C-alpha cells in the first residue's frame, strides 16, 4: 500500500512561502495556488505571517531568531484565513471549464505563456508552462475519468496540485486544493477518479522513472 504522504506540504514549504524565499518562480506559483485553494494551508501561512511579524517586532536589536517551525505552526493553528484577490484575467479557450486559482491566472497573464495541450498517453494530455535546468518542468496534466497512470518512480521530487476532479494514490484520494509530494524513493500507481476529468498543476524535478522499457522509450517523445 502506498504510504500516506498527506494532502498538504511539509512545514518548511509554508515557512519559505511566508518568508518569500522559495527557490523558483515555478515553486512560488504552485505553492501560492495551493495556499489559495486549501483552507488548512491558507490558515498556516496566515498564522506564520502574523506571528512572524509579531515576533520580529518584539525581538531586541541584534538578537538571533531562535523559534522553530513547530513553534510557529502551533501558534498559527487558530488564525484567520486571508482572502484571495481576483486576478481579473480572461482564460484562453484551452482552459475553459477549469476554475483556476488567481495565482495561476496571474502567472499566465504576466508571462504570456501559451497553453498548448499535447499527447502524453491514452487519455492523458500535458501543457508545459515553464522549463528550468535539469529536466525541471512546471506543467498542467489533464486526465480523462478512470485513466490509470502506469506504475512509476521519480528521479527527483514532484509536487502535484489538484485543480479539478480527483485522483487516487493507493487508498488516498487527492481532491481540488490537495497537493501530493513525491520523492525519489516513492513508487506508485495513480488512478483518476471515474467521476470526471482531473486537471493538475505539477512541478517535477527530473523525469519519471518507469520499469517498463516501452514506457521509457516513449519518454523521448513526451519529455516527462
């Protein structure tokens, strides 16, 4: 059975997000979208913003910061949710029917990225939004109801945020606003829920790792 990795990110992601110190623009747009769609994540970040500011105000000049991530998150548990603001962006026709978070709408508007769906496999389409070094990609995945993504591992980390519909990893269902984090030691089978189309925003570092030689050969064409 696939180990449960939760539906929100590790605490370090929210600390980096609150501090504005995420490693790339791609990480920022994915985490910002997740925070906008996921109530628990939004509460954590709102609490970190408020509590971090209060602690800094009380800190004597020249004193080091000694509080931990656990301290901040415990204090943030009951904080108010921050309202998201509309990006005021008209979606291209390729994204009709997908209720995108404002953070992703803003990213698409500011970068002018063209959303172009390409074949990824039977019932699967992808649209690359950003490419970085070392086979790092920010991309959209659109999967038809009931599609199974073959058993695979990862050559690097992967964040997958659900924007529409849901998918299953083992006995865990991931719905809109949930994010799954996978690492090189994770191997799993993904099944799209049969109730409807699933659309995800994914950030992958390195290509997927398939045991099936035919699927490995197919990666030459998909680039994922």
